[in-house]
């Protein structure tokens, strides 16, 4: 019987490429979430400078993600784990990275930009259709990003009031999530979960 690669297999391949075998998940309780004591105002698009550094615990590794280039709204980072990583300032737009010895590449595109969720305010939502081009396979999806209720969470870098943004990707065989806990006081997310793999900030340094 010939071996065929099903859509389910492609989905699993894409998910596994997001994090290699060393990048194990921490449990959701790592966030130690509490209600915020003071309501957070809507958060505008974050601002960055070349030289900004954000260090995350990614499985057993401490990964310094350093801003090395800014082209309009596209921020380029150098990362030990993800290689050359690009994020829009509106991080609801799809990220991409080249991969390294620890993880594979990721390349995703959407039909329309998802900037309209900013400024972040609870209940706002944006939606688009797109394609995951990771590994040469074109996997279509529909993505919806929603601003959730504000949370005060604990990470290694400290406690922060955050605005969680959850992005749900639906495809033919199911769905997966990218979630960000954006801290306005830092101007960056202090935790991120990519399909259950939770990475928390352990330190940050903003360029002068």
C-alpha cells in the first residue's frame, strides 16, 4: 500500500516545526494569573529600537531575541533558537523565522493585514484567511485574533499587568493557538504560547 501524507500529517509537521524536541512546554500555571487591580487603557502599537533585547526561557534554553533591523512595521530579531525572526509591530500579523539547529523554519501569510486589533482593548477581534507555507506544503487556514480580559501574570522577569491576545487557527482537521500576553509597561509580550508551548520572559533590556 503506498504511503501518502495526509492533511493531518501536514498539520502535525507544521506544529512540530514550531519547536524542536528540546523546546518542551511549561504548564499554564506558570502564568500565575490574577485580575488586574486597575483597568488597563487600550494599548497602542508597540515601539522598538535597534538593540532592544528580550530574553525568553524556551524549553531548557535562555534565548536572547535582539532587535537588529526595523523596516517600517517589520521588526527583525536575531535569536539563538528561531534564527532570523520577523514580527510585525502588530503581532497579530503572521510571524516568520528561518530556524536554527533547535527549531525549523516558519512561513505564514494572510490575505489581509490584521493591524485593526490595535489599540488593544478587551473584546476587539480581527479575522483573515491565510496559508502556512512551512516545509513547502501550502496549508490553508482561517485565523481569528481576540483581545481577552486583562491579567496580572508572574514570569521570571517579574509580575506584569498584561493584555492577552489569543489567535485561533482553524484548518481542515482542527485548530491550534498562538497566544501573547502583552505588557504595556514593557512594550512587548512577556509570555507567548505557540500551540501549547509556553515561553516566558526572564529579562529585557531596552536600547537608550
